[in-house]
C-alpha cells in the first residue's frame, strides 16, 4: 500500500466552509466508485479551521500522475471538482491535483 498526504486551504468564509463539510457528508457515489477504480483504497479528509489535510491510501502500483489523470476522466469527477472549487477558492476547471498540494513525509515512527 502507498500513502499520499495533501493539503489545501478553503476560502476564508465560515458559511462556505460549513457547506464544504456538508458536501462531504454526501459525496456522490460515482466519486467513490471512481476512486476505487483507479486504485484508491481509502481517502480521509481532516479539517482545522480552513486548512484541510487529506490522507489517500492506494494500491502498491498506483502512479500519482497517471492514475489521478485517469480519475479526472471518470463519470461526474469533473462536475464534482467544479462544485467543490467554489469552497476551495480556485477555478471551477481546476483538477484535483492542481488544487491539493502533496506533502513531504518527514517522520515515521515505524521507520528505523
């Protein structure tokens, strides 16, 4: 399994942030199905204020650029990205990998 961690800042508007949180309580089934189809096993998003942190666990042969590009072509993915862009303060045409910034792992207690 591979793990990717990403960060993103939401717009500085409490009402919009709450709408973003609410949207993620009702993620469209096609979005979850598309994630599974490209090899994303689990995805979690955490929030602190307007800052988001995403953990994305994938299959071993997952290739970030290749598989995220494929995900962007799957049903309703572009529509979902355009919808959540209003909360993220970016262009409605921005792909997920253009909004979310990959983070560098600097510590792991399991690695010796």
